[in-house]
């Protein structure tokens, strides 16, 4: 899998997690409003229930955000590590190629000198 594919997969996951979080928040709010309107109990009890559910929803969303952040950091770290590794490999290949070309040039210069001396 190349870097572009990894980035697209990473971006897709990030977008899907964002959608889940937004859906969770909207759903929680819709549930709270419905609970308020349909509650067969006193206002005080309903408000307490809404408060408890809101806290539960907040904690759940916070946990999801923390997990997502950890996953994003992990993928970013993997991406950077992979990039550094690829850079080192390319640098090494470039150095080897430069040394090979230098050897060819040196051989050509020697051959040229020899031809001039023999002429």
C-alpha cells in the first residue's frame, strides 16, 4: 500500500469517525428532547434524568474522541516512520548510484589518458 492509499484510508476513517460522533451527539440531543416531551414523571425527575443521560453521553463522546485521537496519532507516527525509512533508502540508493557513476567516469578518464599516452 503506497502513501497516497494510506492517506486516503486514514482520511476516510477520520471522516467516518466524525460522522459517528456527530450522529451520536444529534441522536443524544433528540433523545433528550423526546424524553422531556414524553416523560410521565415530574419536571424535577425528568431534568435529573436528562442531566444523567447528558453526562453519560458526554463521557461516551469524550472516550470516543480520545480513542480517535490516539488512532490518528498512531497512524501519523506510522506514516512519518515509513516516510523516514523510505527517505533513508532513497538516499542510500542515490549515494550508491553516484559512486557507480563516479567509478565509470574515473575508468573513462583513465582509458582516455592511456589512449592519449599511447598515441
